[in-house]
C-alpha cells in the first residue's frame, strides 16, 4: 500500500506546487470563508434571533449588502477551494495516513474541512437556484456546517501554524509532493511547459474574479450589466422586481383575490378588520426600500402603503410592541413571521399596497404585504391575513 500511494503521489506531483503556494491560496480561501461565515451568522440571527440580537434598520440596504457579500464570497470560495485542493492533494495520498498524534489531528482537520466545505458550497450554490434535492432542512444544516467548517479551519491553522508563519511572507519553502530544490518563489525549478507559481495564482485570481463578476450583479446594481450566470436578474419579473415564491406556489390565488378579503389587526381584546378600501383610505406613505432574499438577489423598489406603527396605534397598543404576522398561505415555514419592535416602530416599515406606482401584483403579495428596512426577504410576509400585536 505504501509503495502504491507513494507512486500515486509522485505521479501527480508538479513543480508548480509548493508550501508557499498553498499558504497563499489558504490566505485567500480563509478570508473568503471568514467573510462568508460572519455575514451568514448575521443573516441567521435575523431569521432566528437569540435574545441579544440587534436589528439594524439603517442604512436600509444593510441586509442587501451583507447577504450579497455572503453569497458572492461563497461563490468565490469555490474556485479557491478547488485550487487549494489541487495544491496539496499529492500529499494526501502518502502512506501511512497517520504518523503521529499531531499528524493525525492535521489529517482529521483536513478531512473534516474538505468534506464539510464541499457539501456547504455545493448545497449553497444549488440553494441560490431554489432547488432542494436533499431530504434535510437547508437553513439549519447550512448554519451548523458553517460552524464545523470554521472549527476545522481553526484546528488546521493551529496544527500548521509553524509552516504558515514560515511561508507567510518569505519565498523559501519545500515543494509539495516533490523533492526537487526550491526556487526563490517557493516552488520547484520550473520545467519546460510548466506554469510558475505566479502564473498559477494569477489564473486562480482571474477565474475567481470572472466568477464573481458574472454572478454578483444579482446583488449589486453596478454589476448588473455583467450578470450572466446568476439565477436572478434585476429589473425582471412582475413590476420589474423578481419573485421567489409565486401565488400559485403558495396556493393563495383564490384567497388573495377574494372581494371580501380583510386584514385583521388585533391587540388583547381589540380586533379591527380592515378591507383593502379602508386600508387605502388611511394615510399612505412611500419609501424606496430593497427587497433582499437569502439566495443573494436583491432589488430596490418604491413601496407605498400604511405604516405598521399607525396600525399598532389604531388598536391602542404600546408603540414598543412586537408583532406576529400571518399570511394567507395554508402552510410553509414562513407562513407566520414575528416582527421585533425595532421594525414595528420604524416609520419605513409598511403594509405595502403598491409597488413602483402600481397596485401590488398577485405574485408580489396582493392585496397587502410587509416591507421593512434591513430584513431578509423571507420575513417580508406576502398575502397578509392577520397582524397580532404581542
């Protein structure tokens, strides 16, 4: 077995590989994963808030920015991870697989990091296309996998720290998977037709940049002209705003289109049912707010409707109250949404009745929906049924 694995390692060895190359790629990948991890924690905290969670509503595009960065850095991590795996995989073939306790920790951290990272990035990318071929809940799995990746990454860094420090800035090192002398750029002497380390890093950088450039336009309007491969494009869909979940998907078309539809607002023993005409008769406010979905796409639009805080006052509830909002949807994880007082008090949080100067399209939540600054799109409840002041 040892002869076989060593022969395979030698077969796949390349003068381009080096410890220095692996460290540089590791820096790029580590930065990408760190940004993705932190922005992901923020998104998860907004959806399943712990007791200490804060809810920023200004600037109004804060979630549009953080979730756009989250998905973009996740996509950027794909070519970076593949490049890093290429730089080290001959070493993974060497025998014996475990030589000492420290070596065993290193191998375990690598195995856990690779497996969890590949699963996380693959399912995350598929999620942006709203395709769920797996039996497990995506959001919870995505969250806990992020902690596994972060923990295994920290363990791997701790084990490899001496090598990382040695090759962080210097250009000396040992070529990975090769016993040839090392040149001043940290790799083995270049053979005819072989790429140098700098050329390989440049190719990885260009590839990563191209992937980001052709997908980030779904999140950032200034990159929209270059959006070739992202699943959503700004300015498309009903009323020039993309749609994730249609009325047909939610099975609400008949209920939402009923002439006797009313929105019930309640607080303790007080219940008020408001028809669409009665909502339109209340003071109307207009704000330019983004709708930003967890899949990474976003779109800024002009929304018009009744302020939530006016409805809270309408039923005699304290201004600092939180809310529970229920949709007409008969089922689904987001049929019911809790709204912290921070959003309910904000003057820009609306029961929206119009979008971009027109009555809400059915797929955008007609007859009424929630729009609030700085919230994930899944919490901007459509096809409203009740608003309960808690």
